[in-house]
C-alpha cells in the first residue's frame, strides 16, 4: 500500500459514512415532523431510486475521464447532501438530501475502490482490493455508529452529525486533490454496462440475483424499520443503540472475506442466506421478551453472514465471465442488491396497519421464503461455478 492508496482509502471511508448517517436518526425525524412509518421508508427508497440510474449513467466514466474527474464532483455532491441535512427544517429538504446522497454514491461506487487499487504497487493489488472492499462496508457501518453517538451525547441530534461530516468530507476531498491521477483521459463514450452475458442468464436470475436481493432486503429493513422498532416498541430511546445495529449489519460484512476467503463462493451464498433468514426471527422475537440486546446480536450475525453473500456473489460474477463482460455482470449484481431495499417501503406502510412487530414477522417470513428458493431451486439452476478460461488457438501469440 502506497501513500496514494492511503489517501484514497481515507476519502473512501469518510465518503461512505455520509450515506448511512441518517439510520439512527429516523425515530427523531418521526418525532420532529410527525412522519408515518411509510413516509420514512420512502425517504430510504428515494436514495435507491437515485443511485441506480446514476450508477448506470456514470458507468465507465472514470475509466475514460480519469478517477479524480469523477471522484471530486462526487465528493462535492456528498458534501452538499450533508450540508442540506445539517440545516434542514422541513420534510422536502430531507428528500433533497437523500437524492443528493444517491447521486453521489452512484458516481463514486466504481471509482472509490478503483482509486485505492490503482495506487497500490503491482505485487500489492490483491491486498489493496481486499482492503478497499472492506473499507467500503466499514465506512457504511461507521456512519450510523458515529451518528448515533454524536446525536445521543453531543446535542442538536438532527444536525450535529451532518455538521461534523461536512468537516470530514473536507479532509476526504483534500486527500483526493493531493493524490495523483492514475488514469489518462480518453474520449468519453456513453456505455450502459448492465445485463446478463450469454449463457449466464438462468443462473444469475435464479441464484445470484435473488441472493443479492435477499441480502439487501434484510439489511435495508434493519437500517430503516428496526430503529423505529427499537425506539417505539422496545423503548430503547438511546439512539446510539440503533447506530450500533447499523454499524454491525454493515461494518462486520467488511471483515467477512478475511475470515471466509477460502469458502467456496456458491456455498458461501447458500450458508449466508439460510443463516440470515433464520436470524431475522431474533429481531421479531425481541418484542416478546423486551430485549434490545437480541436485536443488537441479530444485527451482528446478519452483518457477518451477509458479508458471505456479497463475497460469494462478487467472486462468482468476477469468475464466470471474461474481463470485458465483468463490468456488465457486476452492475447487474449491484442493481439486484439495491432493488432489495424497495420492499421496505411496503413494510413501512404495513407496520402502520398491523404494528411494527407483526410487520417484522412478515419480513422474516419473506426472508425465509427467499432463502428457501435460493437453496432449493436456485442452486439447481446454478449447479456449480465454472471459471471462464480464455480460449487459446494454436499458433496465436499466447500459445
């Protein structure tokens, strides 16, 4: 790891923190603005609805325009989002802030890890890749942990976490400005890189895609609906607890590849979805024993095993297709993952009708159905991981 890699890594960490700061503050927004559960879930879905098209439009831009030419605007947009949240006093501004966050992460999703890897020495590229991947998840997890502690113990809870994040973004922006550019600018050509390469459609649609969707569905529910459950149902009004849950469900996944890197990726996906689906019942069950500790424990387990799902899906998508098709399949994987947060809107409105506990029971039931599909049906549609091997013809320079 070089000086440039560390600068890019600092920028990556503070950037990703910004998108998840809102998690422990959800119950406070509900109190302040008298928002329904459904509207609060729409606030989360607004981010998803923005990040997916932005990600597709940004596509290969950093490969052609340069890392910094995309990273700097993305960091400025994320800084603007935190600025909006830092002085907001009206509900429409909350949605504006989420739109800006979605735009920013959609622009930065590809460039953030690539910038860290670009700066690494040739023999350290694998280490840099693993470090950058872990930093992405850990950064997302640090957001709610940081926000929960600041909101609970520093006063002005709806604004102070974002005020501090603006300062952190200035540090991150300075790191990007100081780091050298690693990609020479080329003429930009718009290219939407998403879809199923030939021969991979059934396996992706039946196994990999549903697994990514299920992972995101479970994480999205913990990040959006569970803070309300902790605050309103379990009486855990210390928002640092919700922040800890957010850190565990997002941050622990960054450590998973270090522990499970030798596990077969297909098996890792199946183990992850089964354990995660079963663990969700601990969250709903916490209502019957009045234990916030059960929710925290469930968030930790979910975070770790969901890391197995993401690791397995990423390795599979990077293995089964040639290099020129890899970006297309990875984009499809990310789209399935982000789509998993959309059903949380329905859970939010359902909770208004039947209560948070019953909505979480429905959530766990759906998670188990999805896991059963992946293990019983999906694995048959994707029976094994077959690494793509470049064909070499006799007499070619490679032979």
